[in-house]
C-alpha cells in the first residue's frame, strides 16, 4: 500500500480518483494504469473587460485568479463566499493517515497556506505549520484541520481565516476524523479508540450530541450534511460499502435509538474499503450543499462517475460518464449541474432529459471548489502535479425564449 501511495501522490487528484476503484480497491498494483490529461487553459482575459463565451443557452464569464503550489494531492478548501482559500502546500501523510487507520503516522508534518481572493488575484495571508492535515469542510469563519498526535489520538480544529488561530473542537483520547460542518452550528465526525478499527458516528447539534455506535463488522465514515441539516454518511460493513441517510429535525433532540428506524441505506459496492470510501466523498468535500435537500453528490466507486442520490429513491442518478467532480447550479425549480470530466467541464440537466446533450463550458480538468452562488459565481481549480490553477467562473443559464428574444433585439 505504501508503494501505491508513493506512486499516486505526484500524479494528482484526477488519476487518484480513477485508480482507487481498481488498483487500491482490488489490491493489485500490477493493474494500475497511469494516464495524464493535458491541461488546456482558457485564453487570458483581455485588459479592461471580462471574456465570455456562449454554448447553446449557456453564458460563461472566465476570470483567471492565478497559480499556487500544493502537495500534489489534496484539493483546497474555500469559504462558501469564495473569498478565502486554504491550500495544503506540504504534507507527509500516507494512505493509512489519510484514512485515519490504525497504522496512521504519529509524526505528521504539514503546511497549509491561506489566500484571499482580492481584486481578481490570490493574495497570501499567512500559513499554519505543524502536524496538520487540511480537513473536509469550511465556513465563512474558518476551515477544519485534523491533527494526528504522538499518542495515536487525533484532534479536530477550526482555523480562523482572519488570524489563523486554531480553535480545537475535539481533543481527547480518540482518533477523531472526517469532520464536516453543517447548518445551525451542527457538525459531525467519525471516531474510534486508538487501539480499535471500527468508527462510530458522532453528531453535534444544538439539541445535544448523538452517537451512532459501531458494530464488530461495520464503521461509519465521512459524514456530509445537506442544505436542510440532514446527514449522509458512508457505512463500511465487512467489505460492503453503502451510503446512509439520517433525517434530522431541527428543535427535536434525537437519539440513535429513535432515529435508527428512519435511516435509509443505498448499497454502493461489494468491494468496499477505507480507500474507496475516501474516493467516494473527496470530489465534493468542502462544497456548500446549495440546492441539495435530502440529496448528496458523490463519486460512485463501481460506476466510476459522479452520481446524485435522492434519499427517497432506490437508486442514484448517474452523471456524465467518467466524471470526477460536480456541483449543483441554482436554477429555480429545475436542477442543473456543472460536471467535471478529465478533459472538459460540462453543464447538464438533473435528471438528464431524453435527447439532452451536456453543454461544454471549458476544456481541461476543472473541479468546482465552491457551490455556485445565486448569481452563478463558482471557484474552479485545475490540479497539475504540485500546483493548482484557480479560476472564477460566472455561469448564467438562459431559456430558449429569452435567448430568442435577445437575438431578435440584436
């Protein structure tokens, strides 16, 4: 496993996602196939104005922000308003550490650099250095980090954007990992004893703490909130991976015993592992759940593409073949998404309509790092080995009638 980790790290996020279901999930290093997509940058903006292009009824404005160095592996976290960005510039974490396994390193070194998007450019604000791993979630106040300790435990903290000070949210004798922030001050994470393997799910709410205990053969991993405060989480049971939905009602103090009958499960894979679980949730980590109510976006480990699961359905909606990232575009009653594939960024209807062809937005690999705002702005990142290229897009979707009207006026 260590050899696989060393070979994957320089290649970046895209190939890692595509290889996890095969090379790591099957345990066969000989089956690993490495390919690289050539990065195609959008043309630079002309001085004095934004560049726009139209495909069908899709209008896109492109604003390059710059390049930053990173560890060649970790996707950055951004504040929901797109103002701040946290980048893992250096880390010696291996796969057991990333998955918080019993073999995780006890001498982790990391450096996280914080940037502000100011006047269309990236301005460095400072950094935090030490035993820190970039977490899975951010708010307008700060971003999460995880800190493996020498005694085998693991702490979770919130780094404030403005002064880079760390507030430790949980710091005890457990291995605490995979934390995510939610609405109303809620947050959730997985934890296990230092000498144990199974993770239980801990949910911190204004109404009180709730703990879903682990069994001898299963773990709860990588939780994520929807826009209403309901929770999704992966359950790994004796090699079987499934997505769980836990409905949460604000103002009601739930317990694991009372909530358990309402939990819904979606089977994902019979070849489950902590590595495949990490690959399932990584592409949309850090994105605010805009437009998602009882729904979750994830990378399907068996179909090897992005998928959207509505908890009221027995099966997920599969997005573009080979896609490795996605975000929902607010569009009134209709759902649409920007979808990242290895070679281009696309826009498609959700669910796809008969005869509907996804519209091309950009060439190259571009992953959304913020959910599109109501005015259509979204921060995008293109990973290229040990650097990240950041761009801000403004996406506007026009109906056929308004497009025709505009054309007739012109």
